[in-house]
């Protein structure tokens, strides 16, 4: 009855004490949970900060790599920009060039290149090998330009000079200074430009490749000005139709003719199929019998242009009756 009907004071006090201890334990547990949560939050914040720092570090590294690449690219571009100028100077330098003769007429440019490469002269910048107009075969001599003077010295030595190619012994000599009237002379440029005749719109072009077409010449000369329709004329053999290696370009105005002559006077100024050409003002009168590459009379195809103030410019006769107007 006592247990059911009333409370024992001792029991009540013990229960209260136990209840207080439980509350303390709960408070401690809550505090610990809060501390754990705070710790986790701090860890998350630290991790986030680390991620931010890593991302920032990676971003800095990326920017640094980008700057380094740009700097390297700029340096490379500057070096590459100077390379064409350096190579152009070497192409016209006798200190990098040798003269060769005794070449087999049936050999090819690739065989000549392999001949030097196999003998330790591989840094070839250019091969200048004249060919016969009718057959296209080598004429047996030429010039080789090397990137270094050391390679040129080796080519002149007994290591290369006198060696056999295709049953013939190749002679390698020092090259002479280029002369006016030659391909390399045209490449050198620097020749004086004479005063433009009044009203002259036509230029005379020589040293053309025999395989060059009117379209090839048009493509090279149009940078100097507008060329008349049918204004590119190549002198051809009347029987075979083969190019004679020279021709004429007629511009719409005098400025075009002036620009082409001035440009061609500079080193490697005007080239047709990679071959430097000579350009000069022409003052002759075109023959009525001149025919184009298709065999048709030029006057019938483009005769209406002759009445549009063509003046003294025209030219298929050339100055001096075409004397000295050959390819070489």
C-alpha cells in the first residue's frame, strides 16, 4: 500500500538525483554533439578554403603557364620572322654557295640533293639547276646554296668534290659573284630603276620559266595594279607554241607599271613560279600578227582595247628589235 499510495522520501530524493545526473549527461551529450557539429562545420569550412586555395593556386599556375607560352610563342615568332630574311641573305651570298658541273644530263634534282645529303651536306637551302628548253633535262651544271658556311667548306673538300654520280665525277668549285642578266642577279635586286617614260603602262618581263602560263604571270603581277583583260602576253615559238622565256604585262594605268618595275628591282621582288624575273618599261608597239597561247590573233580578241588610249605602251617588238632579250 505504501508503494502504491505514497512516495518514500528517500526514494524520491534518489530519483531526483538520478534524474539530475541524467539531465547533466544529456546536457553533456548535447554539448558534445554541438562541439562535433561545430568541428565538422570548421572542417568543412577548412576544406572549402583549401579547395578555394587550390583553385586559386591552379588558376595562378594556369595564368603563369599561359604567360610562359605567350612569351615563348612571341620569342619563336620573332625568331621565325627573322629566318626568311636570314635565308634570303644566304641565297645571294657566295659564302654559302658552290658551283657544280659534270652532272649527268639524265639525273633529277632529287638525285642531286641526295648526292650531297649522303656525303654529309644536308642543309641545302636551294638548288639552281638550269635545264634545256626543249627536253627539260639538266644542262650539266648549276649552283647549290647551303645554310652554313661549314657545309659549303665540306662540299668543296675532297670528301665531296670529285665523287661519282651516275657514272660521272662531280666537280665542286667556289661560286663567282652573280652577274646582271642571270636568275640570281634578278634575285639580288638592287639595280637602278630608270625613269618611267611618259604614258607608259606596259612592262617587259624576262627570265620567265618556260612552263609559266598567262595565269601564272597574272597572279604574280596583279599585286602591283589592275591589269587589262588580255594584258599578259607571252612571246612564243610560232611553230611549237613554246614560250621563249619573256613577255609583256599591260596595266590599266601608269602607276601599275611603275610599281611592278620598282618591286622587281628589290631582292626577290617579283617571282613567277618561284623564279625571280627582270622587269623594265616597254615602249615598243605590238605587232598585229601577235597570237595568244590559244593561237588566236590577239587583235581580234582584244582589239577594242587598243582604241582606249593605249598610247606608246604595248610592246611585242621590244626595244632594239629584241636584241639581247633572250632568256640568259
